[in-house]
């Protein structure tokens, strides 16, 4: 079509930037530490498992681990890319073309295209190309493949026969450890009683908890105030 802009996968990849803070050494929480280590070991070359499926709820750290895996691969002089299928969606299934050139391809949020024939076929063909190239494919899902409504039986079968790693929901002790680690990482000072106060009132989701920390950090910097319980109450309207 005249005037239409064609976006290739290579152009999309140029816009993908890994978060500096998404690494294995700052993935905190004892409950999922073993899964993180298993993921790291499973993706060491040579490739023995054509696909690794990382399963878990939205706040269990799937995206963090996929990006950490890419950082680790790059530290081993391997090419790697992590793509959110949700963000890639507007460009259509053809956006997956050519990704097999990478030693490691991580597809996050695969749930977002489950039940869409075109996307499922594109992921299936990418799986085959990665297998032929001897490269590693890793995907994230909210649940094990057999529990999701895939339309393409061959794709469901391939994913089900890969290595499946299940992340658990964080306990309160994990949430506290993650919060304090992020506080330290930002160079902030937070007393234990302040952390406990935040955890008692914050939503259960880890993403929401860390968003609260973002807000507190920003307001603390602007007001030049320490993170005390009265200050937290004022900022968060608690």
C-alpha cells in the first residue's frame, strides 16, 4: 500500500532496551530463588532444551527474569533480545521474522496472543527456526501451556514438552526483602518500622508496592524529607 511504513523485526529490536536493574543478582525473594537459578543454568550453551516456559502470576518477576537472562547471555558474548508480545502486538505476527538470528530470544507476555491463529503460527514457526539454528527460546505465560486455550495444537504440544518453570506468589517476608533491597539500591534510608507500615497498607501486588516506593522516592527528593511514617502518610494519603 502506498505510503505504508513497513517495520521490520530488526528495526523493532533497535528500540528494545534492557532495564539495568533487571539482573539475577538483584532478583530478591527466597521463594523463587531456586527457579531463577534453574532458569540461568537451563539456558547455558549448548542448547539442550529448545524452549523454556516461565510460568507465574503477573507479580512474580517473570519480566525481570527474562531481562536478567538477556543481560547474562550478553555477558557471555551471546546475542540476546527480550520482547514484550503485548507491545509488539500492533506490528502483527510478521514482526517475529528474523529473530532466530539471536542466540537467545525471550518472548514475554505470550498470553496476550493465545487464541489468535496468526500469532500462534508465527510463534510456532519461530520455535522451529530457533530449533534449526540451535538457539534458545524462552517464553513467559501466566500458567502452564496445557491450561491455556491455545488454538494450534502443535504449539501447545511443543511448549508443553519444553522445560516448564513455575514461579510462586511472594510471601510477606519476600515482599519486605525486595522492598528493602530496592530502598538500598536507590540510596535511601528506611527504618524497619516504616517498611512494616508500608507493607501493611500497600496492595499485595509487587508492582504496586514498587510503584509506591517510586512515589515516595520522588516526593522525598523534592521535599528533602526522610522516609518517616508521618511523611509516608502524607504522600500516600493513608
